[in-house]
């Protein structure tokens, strides 16, 4: 009797605990920011390596690393005023090398993913004066020269620089024209797919500016209508779809002392890419990468100004494609001006190499059946490299150091979850970001030699909410494949999971080349929506199909020239595997995804019509012929060369197989994956006489956000699942 009474009491307490747990609402997630992780994104290292800079409460602060009580206010927007007595809001800032001047950007207006225009001011710390950089228009990518005496910027497609001593503005180019010629910033497709927008660079001696020119005269125009006024406005911009004309890209170097500009010989083939450009340690040598249109032949070239001569110092070829992130982001020139460090996937896994410029002799610094995820840099004093890798597990990340000769590899931070670092300029310190499926991000400051110094942000409030709201974490598992390999996955189960029940399943998919969703890190906003769905009786699953990243070239590039074939097969296989588990209701499996994931979810519902009951497809590519040249041709080649690769796995061509319930969502102002994709799929479904649901968000871009937009979207998706799954 005592035992029974104890058990009854224990059950009663558990019941009270469950009742006391707070319920998550969509407003918590998308309106109130209840579960938003805190970060230190406004913190940057000072050039002295002994301090860090931070924008906090309208103040630019410089804080001593050893003693955080020694914090100096470099600028206070409540105190500093313009000549007319106005205050400005700091949105961006950078310091000159001597830290005597601060370049401040305000009134920022976004253009595309990585570009914006600003009004820039220069704050002189000695005189405490705040002056406009220039009086005409807004600027893009304003940046100090290395000597801090000049600022370069782009305005209306032309490149300029300002002498800060005199305030004199000088034009480097004058021929820039909208939708025709761009100097100093990237066109749309370079910005989106090569991940940079600023297309000019000061030389180390501050006497020259190297810059890109994009001639987009022959690039076809895409037109979007922007709704709201009595007559909708046309938004027209140059967007090269797969197989269509790209911009002709050239490089030049302007000598600002004699006002002469020298063209860089980038080769006779105009239909190519220049995805990276940077100065070496010498102001006489500019380095750039040349990549053919198929992106399977890469050359690193040095242009020597004094001799107007180009030399190929490294090249690489591939049967599939060479992704610029695997090499171009990581080229580091040593101070000896004889060697450089780079990364490559040529061994089958991304690793770090050292190469001698003159002889071409090279050696692998890291090696093994694992990936270098990020190369942080090289400490010249100690001959030490710092990097991030997947050596422990592809679903985690750890921080390592290694000597230049490949010896002395040492784990700095890791053993569980995901660990990333940002190092000070002299590598004396680093900020470590740690998180896992069960723990929010924690930011800590470390001395590279002696270890932890202090905690900068631990997200303690969010950590307590995990308990307060009864949050269920991701659990990781593997699905075996017939070839002996496996797919990584995660599941989220409710705290009161009953293995004797039958649960419906919602799978989440992205699945695109080199991507990764199954990662032991603390998730974002969708995770809390999943918690709501758990309460409604669903289980949440996610599986990374073949073609995704962190597992080597063979795993990633198996989808080459056939996007959507193997990935869809794997998702269907995974759904069947899950349907065979004793607690899964195989008749109620749904799938959802966004962008590439929208392409996948629509395809899965159609090609896996006997497996999936419902799908939500948000902002999907529905035919790769509609998407941009650089991304699509990297994996598919051109439509002219590979028409079946484009058409065989386009959901537009599988509409006749549709049996389940489809919700198709798109923003009409999507400059990336055009609304045209949704229109084409809807038209095909109508021709096939297939019923479906669709919704469009006026003027919203690929992210579909702003105001109540996300709240509205997730309420609609929740309603759809409750009714159709």
C-alpha cells in the first residue's frame, strides 16, 4: 500500500509538472522574440590584438581583453553631433589603422543579400568632429585605405575615393550605368553565388585600387511587378538564367597618384568567371582566380604590375565542378612572399595545403577522411595554423591547431556539439562559440596559450526556457543504405512519447549540394514551431540525403548533372524506413521545405506519391531552367548540354503522379527564386487537373518576412498540416 501511494504521488507530481509547463505560441516565435538567442555579432577585434570593439547602446566601445573594466568610448551617438547639430544612428563602423578616425555608416538601405547603400560620416577622434564623407548621394562599401588617409566607395555604379585631409572626391571611373556597366561592386549573380558584393581592394601601400568591371549589357532582364500603388511598378534587373548570357567581367588597377588605370589581362575567353581577387603581400602583385563557365577548371593567377605580366601559379581540374568556397576563400600569402596556403577538395576531402610560388612544390598540411570546414588563419610568429574540422563527426565541429609542416595537430576546443572560433589578428586570443542540440550558444573568450578567460554570453535565459517550456531536443540516428553507407538524421519526440502509439510524421528537408541540416548545434526558430507540432501529436524527422556536405566529395557530388534524382530517392527511402518503425503511422507522413527544400518536398510528394500524404513547398525552384547560371550550371552544366538533367526531375514534369495534399507558397517579389517557378508548377498542375492549395505573399522576397508575414505563414502551414496530415 505504501508503494502504491508513493507511485500515485509521483504520478501526481509529474502531472503537475506537465501542467505547469508553458505553451509555445506562434506569436512567441515570430512576434515576441521569446526564444531569440543572444549573440555578440557587433563585437570585432581591434587591430592591436589586445582589445575588441563593440557597438552597444549607440556607443562604439574598445575593451581591453585582459581587463574588461578598461573600456574606452570611441564614439557616442548621443554626444557626437554633425555640423548642423544632428545626431546619427550608427549601423556600421570601421576604424582607420591608427584608430584616429572612424568611418560610420547610417541610413542604410538593403539592395540584395549582401549589398546596401549608406550615408557615411567620418568621425575625427582628436577634434571630435563628425563630417559627411561626401555630399552627393549614398555610397556602397565605403572603406579606409590601409594608411587611413583615404576612403574608397562606389556610387551609382562608379568607383570613387576621397582624400580625408582635403575632403576632395576623385572619380576612378565615370562610365558606370544602371543595367549596363558596373564598376567596383558585383552584379546580382556574383553577389548571390560567389558570396561577395564589394568588388574593389586597396593595395597594401594605399597607392592603388584594384577593381572589377561588370559589363551586363547582354544579360537578359528579369521583370517583377511591385504591388501597392494604383498602377503597379516594374522592377527590372539583370538576371542570367542557366544557359543565358552572363556579364563580361574584367579587372583593372587604378594608380591614384598619377591617375592612370591599367587593365589586367584575364584571358581571351569572355564567357568565364573571376570569382576572387586579392592583393598578395606585395603592392606590385595582384592575385585572382579564373574559372571556366563549367566551373571545372580553376587557375590562380598573379598579375605583376611593373611588368604587366600574368603568371599561373596554381591550377586544378575536376570531372564535376570546383566550388570556390573549397579554395578561393582560404588563400593566405605568407610574409616571405614565396609561399601561400590554400584549401582544396582534390584528395576527396577538403584539406589545407602549402605551395611554393616559384617551384610549384606543395605539401598537404592536413589529411584524412574528414573535412576542414573553415581555415581561420596562420600565425607567422609561431608557424601555427588554426582551423575547424569534422574529424570527430560530420554532424559536429571542433577547433584545431597544427604546425606549418603538418606536425603537432592539437584539439583546442571540442569533443561534443559544434564549436567555432574567431581569432584576434595576432592569434593571441579567440572567441569560442559552442552549442549543441541541447544547449544554446555560449560565447567565451580564450587565451590561445592558457585557455578560458571569461564568458561573454551564455544565453542563460534561453537555457532556462528549455525547461520552463518542456522543450524536447533533437536526437540523432543513422539510416543504413544498401551500399554500406548511411544517411544521418534527427528526430524530435514529445516528452510523453509512447512507443505503443502510432504517430504521424512531418519531415523537414533542404537537401541541396553541400548543405547540412543534421548538425549537433542549437537550432533556430523552426525548432519551436516543431515543439508546437509535438503537442499536436506529430513526430519531427530530418534526414540529410546524399549530395549534402561534410562527408567528402564522393558523397556530395554524386548528384552531379541530376539534381533531384538521388536526393528524392533518398528522402523516399528514408520515409519508407521511418514508416516501418512500430510507432509510426506510415499512412500519415508529410514533408516540407524551403527553396531547394521546396523543390525537394514538391518532388517527394509527386514521385513518392505512395509514401507521402502531404507536402508544403515554400519558394521552390520548380525547373532548374528558371534559376541562375552560376549555381545551376555548377551542378547541372547548361540546359543545352544536359537537357534531361534539367527536366527529368523537375516537379513540373511529375504533376500527373500527384495524389497527396500540396501547399505551394511563394513571394511575388522574390529576386532569387522567381515567382515564375510557382506559376509554372501551378500551370502544370491545372493542365493535369490536379487539385492543390497555393498562397502568394505580395512583394515579399525569398525570405518571406516583414511585419506579421512569418506569423501569418506559419499559422497557415499549421492549419494545413492539421487538416491534411
